[in-house]
C-alpha cells in the first residue's frame, strides 16, 4: 500500500503525524517513530511492515489508551470504540483494544445498563431510559433485561411529583397550561394514556 501523505497533527498532538495510506487507512505515529521506520510520502508500505507497526506500536498503545479512558469513567463498548477511533487508531488496533478490555470485564454493557437504570429510575421513565441507553449503543435485548430486573420506580408517582414541581393545578389551568404540562411530560418519556389518566384525576 502506498503512503499518500504524512501530515503533522496540530496542538497537543504536536510531534505526531497522520500517515494516510492508499485505500483509506490512516496511522498516527510520533515523528521519531516515522524517522526510525523510514516512512516517507510516496513510498510503498508492505503488509509485513504494516502488521509489525500494528503489533509493536499501535495495538499496545490503543490498549493503554482504552485503559486510561476507563479509569476516568465506565463506558459502553460503542462509546469506547468511538473514542479510540477519534484518537486516530486504525480499526484493527481498536478491535484488539476493545477485545482486551472486554476479556477482563473492564467494559460490560449489561453492567453499564443495570447501573444506569438503578441510578436514573427515580427521575426518568422507562421509555426515556430505554432511549438514552439505545443512543449509547447498547442492544435492545440488554436494555430490556436491565429494565425488567432493575426498574422498580412508580411512574405515576414521578408524574405527580413533576406536576407538583411545575405548580400545575387542574382547577385553575387553562388549555395552554394543560398543553404545556402535557408536552413536558411526554418529553420525559411518559406514555400519553398515563398522563391523561393522572391529569384527569386532579
């Protein structure tokens, strides 16, 4: 594969360059590594050398980066994968790093989903939590399992509490106020029939 360009990265990544390869692959290496490997624009990079760079430099570095990211906070598999790609690691190094931390259960989407449900259930509806976790890249089956086994909050109590906080009074509220509180509760993920049923009681 041909090295199309070598461009030094700006800012905090100074002394590091992006190597763009024919076929869309990119490598991020320190300038001293480029010099040691003798990489230059226009030269042909053999698959043997490419694999050696992956094995000895990029995969170990991606593993360390993954561990550093997980020291700061628990992450989903999708989030960790995205962060590593944003750091400039090629797919092969990202896959190896993610598999490595998974093997030690440093990332576990089911554990993440269960913890998220336990922590957020007092302020969010089931549907809202489901949508949040889906956006984080967790599978529907894993989310449903976590909700089924960890969600014990009363959505009716939550709706009543939110209504009280908004100082909504059914006896004095006009159509505009009712529409506003209705939209607010829908935005929190509560089902329309539950909202109607509770508002009609008050």
